[in-house]
């Protein structure tokens, strides 16, 4: 299957997932970062996003818009 055929078959969501998979796999195989480093950053991002969802929005704090 060619790249073009795969892109036609994949939904937008699956194409995004495949892109992330391919990029991360390539970066790990090239030694840019390790699987452990990736997982640590993944967990860090999820924790940060969860914290944003549980924290009430405070419009009186200008920096809250950039959190």
C-alpha cells in the first residue's frame, strides 16, 4: 500500500494518530529521545491538562488566559 492509498483510507482521526505514531517511532529509532522520555513527557502533558480542567477559571488573573 502506498502512502497516498493509506491517506485515502484513513479517517482524519486515524491519519493524525498514524502521523504521531510514525513521528515518535522515527524519533525513538533515531535516538532523539527514548521511550521512557516520551512516556514521561506524555504523562506530564496529561497531568497538566487534567489540572487545567479541575482548576476554576479565574478571569481576574491575566496569566490565566495563557495557562
